[in-house]
């Protein structure tokens, strides 16, 4: 089972996770908030250490969206923890003007397969979908701090799942959705707690292979 939690304090979210014991736990940014990564590394941890203990105790995978601060820079990010170990931090590539851009896409070899992570409006960049496909992700988690917009978001998520041929678990502040590898939304849940079925069905991606030559013809 995959469980997404939103809009509650971290201490209460940890209690929900103890009750559900999901294989994969996704925490919206409204739970974790702003995290000083330098302070966390110094052991002044109020966020990452409790998540690591929870993950180690239950052997699950945690994806926690957060506003990461590093020195004087701020990033829209998500930290990934598997069986108590921090695998890495993903940053939004095309971040809002008030934040810094990430410099690379990250996929993670987890206990449940290779997971691709995409953040917020990065889902609107098809070249990033191609990168996730090349990394041979088994499934994709998308974290967005905004309210889901049917016109704005649904088409991109359908195309992402269909083009990559992978299941996409998309989490917004008000709703979570699961898109199957054929681009269809199979599950949708809203509210504070959103449990859903976890699967890694796949099909071949639809990206063109090889190098496509482009010729610019001139009028003679």
C-alpha cells in the first residue's frame, strides 16, 4: 500500500504511519515544511531523524516533500528515505523565481524498485519525462504543493504515465491520484489520509529511439 498524508503536523503524521504501516509513505510539504539541511547534518534534527527511525522500524520507503534551505539558498525538494537510510534529495529543476533551480534529475534504487521523482511544474517538461524513462524507472512519484487543477494538471500526468509507460503517483495538497501505465487515472483520494494500491505495471515507452535529423530548407 502507498499512503499520502497532507495538512497535519509531523508528529500526527508519524502516528498515522504507525497505524497504516504502508510500504511507501508520501508526505506533502504542508507536513514537513521548511528544513535547514546544514542543521540536520549537524545533528540538530527535528524532521529527518524521526523519519529515518520510522523507516528503519517498519522497513518502508518515505518520500517527504519539503522546502530545503542550504546556506542562503532555498529549493523546492523531496527527501527519499528507504529502510532508515537517506538515499538522496531531489530538487525542482524549473523552480519558482524565489527559489534556486535544481541541476539534475534523480532516480532511486529502492526496496520496491527504481523510483523516479518529479516535482511540481517540472511535470510540464517532456524532456524530463524522457530522462526518467532512460533511467528505467519502475514507477514515478510526483509531489506538488498546489491544489490539483483538472485542466492544468490532468493532461500532463496522463501524458507522463503513457509516454514513460510507468505508473505515476501524483500528490497535491488536496488530492492524490494514481495513473496507470496507459495514462488512465485508476485511483483518486482526497483529505488528510489517502491510501491507495501500489503496483509497478509497465509497458514500453513511446519515445522515439535514435537521433532524429532536422534539415532546414532554404528557398532558392
